[in-house]
C-alpha cells in the first residue's frame, strides 16, 4: 500500500485524545441517512465508532482503513473491517452508498480515491462525507513547523495532508464521473480535550517521525509547540480550541 507515512495511529491513544472526531461526525452521518438493508462502504473507518452507528441503522457496512491497529479496534466491535489503501480500492459496483469522515485528507492521490469510490458504487449510489478543508488547523500546523524549524529539522515543501477548497475538491470528483456534487467549508472551532500538545502527539506523531524527530523527543516538541500556541488557542477558562475547518460534501454516481 502507498499509504501516507505521516498517517500513524494507535487505537488507545486515538480513543483517549481524539474521540471528538467521531463525536462531531453526527451531522454528516445524518446527511448519509443510512437505511435498513443498504450496502454501505465506510472509507477510513478508524476504530469503527461511526461504522457501528451505520450498522445500528440496519445497513450492511464494510469499513476499510489503512491502519491495522484501527481495523483491529473496529473488528473488536464486531464490524466487518478490512485493512485497505483508500487510494487502491478494488471493489466492484456493489455499494448503495459510501461514507467517509475525517479521512480523505490523509489520502494524497485524490484522483485514485475518487475513481475507486466511483467503481465501488452502484449506478445512482451516493457518496457523503467530511474532511479537513482549506485552512484546517492552520495555526497548529504553523506552530509545529516553526518549532521544528527552530530545532533544525528540514521540513517538506508542502503539508502532507490534502485540505482542498470546495472548487478543487469538486473538480477531482467531477473528473471521476460524479454528478450533483455539493461541497462546503464549515469553520468549526473544536475543543481539544488533551490540549494542543495531546493533539500534536496524536495527529502529528507520524509527521514528526518522517522529518526525523526521535520518538523520545516528540513529547518535548509537542509541549514546546503548545507554548507557542497559548496566545492563539488557549481560552480564558483553560480550554484549548483548535481552528478546525471542515469540508462537507455529497454527490452521486449517475444512474
């Protein structure tokens, strides 16, 4: 699999520090509106929290994720979860709908993802989801980059996540053949239960590894980055609020 090397997850850490991700997925799950008997693909299912809710609605759901650890956690919920690269889906036209929450921005070959989802859907099938959009966690990313640069680490020219504008996103999926594409940016200031340092360890641990930060130094980098962010993200009541921007979308495969 040609998986994004910065996408590194540990199921227990994710559940402790990132449970807000599936918790805030309720609106996009409502947009999917899974129906009893439907066959649904959950692309980037993670530990299966939302996949389970789709199954609870009576749908037959298959979850796929590139992280073996997260798939193991999803299977522990009794779900049909499989290790797979979202950029190399090999399903035929068998799904009534596809769903994705907080995953597509880790898949850098957007054309391949779009083509794979298109192939997987039956004619008339719908694709609904949410991902990071243009400007997502800009302050968190800028502060981490500044801290790493100050420590002498060589940084990539581009961020290793895809946070598109609605127009850029729609163009990729229109090219794949989708119609009735709707994509909107939704600014969503988001509380960080483990603070900025916890977010950095959970969501950017893989990135720090790829730029050469030793595992033993990563917690120190996270704490130092949090100090940089205090004037911007720390609230008077002591909570941390991240500058999340989501791109919510829906589309369908022509009948």
